[in-house]
């Protein structure tokens, strides 16, 4: 019943008319209601101007309640404030113990303040459950873990057992099932969604089917967890709820209750749909992350530096460190193209594209693919680099590139190298005597000028000698006591002089260790090294030999 600030009744429902037979819109509250209710209205509505309050837990403040007798019934009234001082009164009839007033229909007997607080606590518990579920599910982006957690929480909080059916390929589907206190079992099952009413529709994202329409005897055996004692015969009620995702369904949740439990009520089915909506959203995020991670892995795989070892009797070793700590690739790169026979030249390349991070890595990937297509022309360095220059000039999205092209072949006990630099730092030769020489090569960077020229150097490596290719991220790395001094070529030469006679693997490891100590935690560019060495042994040469033992 609602009355304005002056006590004029504005509206009422049929139940209020049962308690107050003379109530009607327009009458004065004091003429048709007992004094305790009229005084409470004037106090809370317009008389004293008091405002209704709430406790910290959200429950109505006791001052919002008024109580007294109306005829033979003890009535409690809850005030709900409106606009302009109007108050709506909810009249709660307190029944005598074990009975309901005969003159008041059972439907008019409302909850007491105690039971209303219980309902409020129940709703808060359900809201807390949904919040807790969302927090738990979003802490993991693993699909299997999210699915298992959904089944576990559903079995404990909504039913006696739960089954999650994911989207499949039309013939097999991922199925996760468990009881409230049993283990979670996940497997892929060949099943027909039409075996269980509502399952096929739920997997398509259609609205849930009422549990009253599902015969528990129709539940297939694959949907019953092993710990569900009695199996299908013990199922008393079944609910099938879709798991909605972001644009597409993520599966279906099947809830099972034993015969001794009550059937699912409409309110419980509605709450199960809210539960499924939270779970479906988390599963959708996890599946999206999984797909993106897989796509990234596939794309990154071609951008990673290759594994190196001994090829055709020549030792190769490489090392790479991206400018960004949590990334695996960047603008520097190196590649190796083994020759088909020991008598042919194996091709090695180390390069540096303009830029950093993943975007530079993508550009480097395009350069590497172009180089791979041009390897048949590697016998003529100038022709290969000229063709590469033309390819990059025709692509407006590719910035300039510097690189070193090396062709290597085993010659008696040593290795013969042909080296061409295209705007890149010249490689350094580490002799067994400890002398460090610069390869006499230079040339124009790639992808900028139409007219380019190169000078190719021929270098002979004796057993135990190594040629080191490196990017300028090594020599230009800043560090030292104040993190502002470049490492420089002189320091690199000094490090290499101490590596005389070491195998290529040891040299690349040594250079990387020293440069890591030099830069510390400071910023740096991409850094790449590639060592080509003549082994000390004279074992027969084979294609793609395993890495040389150190």
C-alpha cells in the first residue's frame, strides 16, 4: 500500500485490501488503518521528515519497520521511501505458530523481517558465488583447467554431479565430468548430441530446455561420472544449460541430481544460467588465448634463428639476444643454408634490419625468405646481393638492411671462405696465434640505392681458427660503470684474442657472456653473433653432422 506525505492512499494491491477492507485510493490513511501504522507513516513520510536508512550489511534498518495489531493478526510493516515523501508499506502478516490466518489467503502471508534477511543473505551468497567463480576462472587461461574448475564448482554448488561438454568436430567432443567430492575426469568422447534432450540445442547456443522436459532415464552413460553411485538409475533430475561465449557458444553444462534430492526449481535453473554465463565467458577467453598463442607459436617458429652445428666438416655456432627482454625475435637475424655435397659451398648470412621488436622481426622474416629464394645464385655474391636489393626496393614496406654473406667449403684440413659485406661491420678472423684480423670486405647497404657495389674477400681458416660475424648491437652496446660507454670493436677484439684456438661454440658463448655483463640490466639493441670455424679434427665430412663436442 502506498500513501503520500499527507497520508492520502495512492494505491494498494488486493492483499492489502484483505487486511484493510476499507482501503481505497484517495481515502485518508488514518480513517482505514490502525493508529500505529498511521503514526509510523507520518513519522517516516512527511510528518517528522526522517529518512530511512540501511545497515552496513545492506539489510533494512530496524527503524524502517513498524508493527502492531490489525484485527486478529499481528502485522509488521516495512517502509520503502518514494518521491515527495510518499511511502510504500509492505504488510507482513505474522501467523500464529504452525498456522496461517484463515481470513487471509496463504498467498498474502509474506515473510517476516527475519526471513527477509535470510532471503537477502541467500541472494548475497549466490552473488558471492558468481564473483568467486569469475575470479577463479579468470586466473587461468588454460582451457582444460577452466573446464575442470567449472565442472567442480557446478557439482559442489548447483547439483550432485556436473558434466561439461565442449564444442567438438561433429563426431567427438571434449567431456569433463565429476561428482561433488570425486575426481575430475577429462576425455574426448564419440557421442551423438541427440541422445540427451536439449544437448544439441545447447551446443548451438540456443536457450536452455526446462529440466521438467528431460527424462532422467534418457541420460547416456558417458554423461554419468564414475563416482555417481547407482548410475543412471539414481538420477532424479537433469538440467542442460548452454555455456555462452563471445559470439559463439563454448559448450554445455549438464547438472545431475540424485533421486533423494528435490527437482530443479525455476529459480535454480535461472541461477544455473547465470553461473553458465560466467563460466562460458571465461572459457571463451581461455580458448581465444589458446588459439592466439598457437598462432603466435606457428608464426614465431619461422622467425627464430636456426639451430647450428657441424655441416660438411665446417663448424657453425650462433647466439642471439633480442632488445626486448621478454621477446625471442627482433631485427637481427642469421641463417644457414647447407650445401647438398661437401664439395659445394654452404651459405651463411647474418643481417640487421632497421627497427626493433616484433615488427622488425617480421621485416627480417621477409628478407630471409627472399634470401632463401636467391640461394641458387650464391656462387656470385654480387648477383645475389643485387637481386636482393632490387626485391627490397620494389617493396615500399621494407626498410634498409645490412648483412654479411659468407660461402664456406672445406678445403683439405682447413676451410675456405668468401665474404661479402653489404653495409655491415666486417667479420673478424681469430687466428690460432691470438691475432684478430678484419676481413677485407665492404659494400653498399641493401634496399636504399639502385646502384650498389661490393668487395668480396677470400679468407682461409686453418684448423682451430674462426671467423666471427656480428651485428652492431654488440659493439654499440652501452655499459660500464656509468652505463654510457660503448663496448666498441677494440673490446671485442680483445675478447676474441683470448679465445684463440677455442671452438666456435665456446667463442659465441664467451662473447655473449661478456656483453651481457657489460650491459647489465640496461637497454640495448638486438645482438647477434655467428661463428664459422675450421675444426681441429680431420674426420670425414658429412651433410648436417651433429654439433661438435666441446
